[in-house]
């Protein structure tokens, strides 16, 4: 139930940012989305770690992904809130799909 609420809050935050709403919830919900979406994807990629290490790695990976997207937009002089949201979403989805569909091999 908590995961569903987090998904709803994150999705609503992304939607508010994409439609350029003036809602006071836009900032916190969008920030939650920008941290939760990549953190979930990185969490799925770090299967072999213990939960605490996995959580720290997922949060650090989310921050790094957001910084790389921001740096890339600044480097090409194309800063855009919508573009950043879309880029983080696409990269997170690709990482999540790749990690979920690939089965780990046992050695």
C-alpha cells in the first residue's frame, strides 16, 4: 500500500511539472519523483547487496543520475524542466527494464 501511495505521489509530481502547474505541491512532489524513480531503478540493479547498502547505493545512484542529466542539459545549453523530467524518466525506465528482465547467473 505504501508503494502504491509513493507511486501516485511521484507520478502526480511528474505530471504537475510537465503541465507547468502553479500548485504548491509541484515542488515537493516533483522532487520526490526525481529521487524515487531513479532510486527504484538502481535498487533493482543492486540485487546482491544487503538492504542498508542497497538503500545507500540506490539514493546515491539517484542523485548521480539527476546530476548527470542536469550537467548534460547545461553542457548543450538546453536547460528545460520538462526535458529533465522526461530524461530522468526514460533513463530510469530503461535501467529498470534491463535489470528486471535479465536474470542473474549463479556461479
